[in-house]
C-alpha cells in the first residue's frame, strides 16, 4: 500500500523539455528565453494577459466588490432584524425582511454580471493565447518538430489552454471575491465582539496547516496529470498514424499494453490529485462545525451575562460560516489554479522556444530567378554534433537537373535543407543567381521553390483545394490545367464529385500513386524556378510510374531540379550527378563521365544497387 501511495509522485516531477529533447538544432542558436518554472512566475505571466483588458476587468472587480458587500450586509440585516423583533415585539420586522430581499437580489445580479463579463474576458485571452501558440509553432524551425511527438504538441494547443480557460472563468473572480469577503468579515466581526472573533480564529492555524499540505501535494500531481495527458495524446497520434505498421507486425497487443501503462499514469495522478484535493471541503466543514460550536457555547454565556445580544450570535454564526467558506473557496480555486498553471507552464514552454533565426536586416526579396545554383565550399554541423557536410562544392546551371547520390547518412537531405534555409551553412555559401541565400528572405526564397516528396502529404479538404495549395489565388481553370499536365485529370474526373471530391486527412481514400500525381499538380501550379524531387516511384505500379515519370518530366522542363535519387534509371537522365559519402563530394559528373571514371558510382551501377535516401 505504501508503494501505491508513493507511485503517483514518480510522475510529479516537473518536466524540462529542454533537457528531455534531443536531436539536431541550428548552429549558433541564441540562448533560449527564460521559462516559467514556478507558480508565481507563471501567474505573473498570466496576469500580463489580464491587464490588457483593464477596463473590462475594472468593471468585473466593481461587481465583485458590490457582491461581496451585499454578501456581508445580508447576515448583518438578519441579526439586526432578530434583535429588533425581540426588543420591539415585531415592529418594523417586515421592513427588515424587504431590505434583506433587495440585498440578496442585488447580490445575485452582481454575481451574474461579474460571471458573464469575466467569461468574455477569459475567452478573449484564451483565443489570443491559442493564436499566439499556433503562430509561434509555425515560426519554429523544422528540427523542433522532429524532436517531439505531434500529439503532445496538440495537447498543449487544446487541453492545456482549455485548463487555462476554465481557471480564468472562475478562479480569478473567486480568489478576489474570497479575499474581499475575508477582509470584510473579519472587520465586521471585530467591530461586534473582539473576544468572539479571537475564539473563531482558533481554527485558522489548523486550516492553514491543512491547506499548505494539501496544495503542495496536489500542485505536483496536477502538473504530472497534464504531462501524462500530453504523453498519452502523443502516443495515440503516433499509433493511429502508424496503424499499417502496427497491424503488419501484429503488434496490437504490445501497443494496447503500452497505452494501458500511459493511461494508468493518468489514472494514478488524477486519482490522487482529486482525492487529496477532496480533503479540503471535509477539512473545512469539520473546522467550520468546530467554530460554530465555540461561537454557540461561548456566545450563550455572553448573552446570559448581557455582554452581547442574540442577534449578534446569529450574525457571528453566519459570519463564521462566511469566514470558512471563502477559505474553502480559496483552497478549491487554488487547486483549479494549480491545474491551470500546469497547463499554462507547458504553453509558455513552447512560446519560449527559439524561433527560426530571423532574416538579416538587409535581406532582400528575390526577384525573377534563372536558377543558377552554386554550393561554394559548404560545411555544416548540427548543434552539438560533428560536421554532417564538409566542404561541399558544385555548380548547377539554370534549367539543369542534378542528382544527389549516396548511401544513408551521406548528407543528401541536409544539402536540400541548407538550400531551403531550414539551416544556414556553418561555413561557405550557397548562391542562387549570384546571391547568397543568407541575403534573401526565407519566405521569398521558398516561394521560388516547390517540393515533390517520396511520401506526399495531402490536407483534409477537396482535391481542388489540395492542388490550389501551390497557388492560393489560382483559378479553377489553372487548377485543372495543372492536373492535366500532371496526368491526374482522368482519375479525378472518375471520382464522385470530381475536383470537389473530399479527401480525408492525409488523402486516405485514394492510392499512393494518385496522391503523388496530386502533389505534382500542386508543384506545377506553383510554377517554381527551383524544384526539389524526392523520387516517389519506388512503391508504385508500372502503369502509374509511367504517368508519374511523364508528369515529372513536364514539371522539370526548363527548371533547375535537385533530385534525391533512389533509382539508377532516374540518375542516368540527370545533367549532373553528385555522389556524396560521409558528407563530402566523392565524385561528380554526368552518368557517362562517372562510368568511364570507374569509381564508386560505376560500382553502384554495375552492381545494380538501389540508392537509399538519407
């Protein structure tokens, strides 16, 4: 049992994404911004969002003050009415009752207004946070996403921000209202009877000790719960995306077992967080009853000695309840706030991640591009690793096709990432039409390029929308022309709905070859000056392969093309072949030249080997 009690705390350690994340990062990356690592820092940052709505927040606070004042006034009127009834034998009693009714109605109206106004503020803040987070995700460098599960990131955009929303809706008002009620209650109680007030406060140290222990434990557990939930979401996204592999290797039982393990972590942290936080109302009720017994017992003695009136005891009994209720509310809301802080901290972790390096101040927009590309003594190393690319140099004339050949890890993909400025070279330069790529704005550079990858990605939407992704302002006629050039028009017309046929996420419902034809149509519509091809015919049937090859030839015509080559058939057609090994150029030239040279490339060809990508 003791082991089970300790179990949830294994998962309650604060997560440090910066320590857990491994992998490549951009060289020369600036030091990351400070991250919120404690409750106070995160609360201050959340307050920074609230202060932007200070006008509306002031109106909410005004309603909180009014509702608190009416809440304090009600019991006072009740006690005064009782004394008035006992002394005057009922005279004016109805007037007091009417006054109490008005007070409680106004209290309800003030409570309703503060709730509605605060909900409006909180939803606006959550909307802003979600937009900021989503925009920031799109400004992060590509390697960031390779180091983290997509489902875990999705959890931060959805679940964690939703926790912040729930807290802002209720906790901010409740905490402020509870503090006001505490101050007001203590003030009125002192003015009526300092001695009874002192006796009532005997339970406060017990409350403070109990609250401190409970909130300390639940704070860690709520953080663990959010972290475990993010981990579970990431695992679900990963396994659902890889269903074919799971089933192909008959790993369903293994996957389910791993899911149960992660789910158990959430159950444990959630169970203990809710169980321990559930002690709060029970503790408060017990101490409230103790306080009431003290007031009733000692107050009766005071009445018998004419020190106070019966009405004062009634007021004190009600105020004693009101004194413990704000403390109870504070404790409950503090737990809600801790859950929100756990979510907000994970959101701020992402917002603190270093964005993709900004363009140089003098970076320019790229005009019309001929397509001359020069790799001049380019070297590159991922952060904390040895050099991946070493002094690579070659030139590509406008309109030429260059095939990058090499075994896994040779550096082919890294060269393409450098060309697209996902990274910048550690030394040397890459020039397009004589301009260093670092002097060109990234968005402008990438707008002159198009990509056809081995695994084409399609978005949920219609076929027309997926093709139009290459040029958002393209007309329907331009979309259909691109599809015809890509040899996709015939199969599209056979689909129910044609170009308006809906596609599921990642294009499920059509074949791999059809996805590739749509990706080629998208690239044709974009009309790039530089084309990057990760040959995608290795798993396609012969008829579809011929269609794809024809479409690729049309796409490559008149454009500078970089082909990460897998098949020797594609390599032979290239104007230039660059053979890479261990990040360096081993040899380069045309197919004929390299064969005559009798080097590594010649060995590959004679051995009829298939070239793998890196």
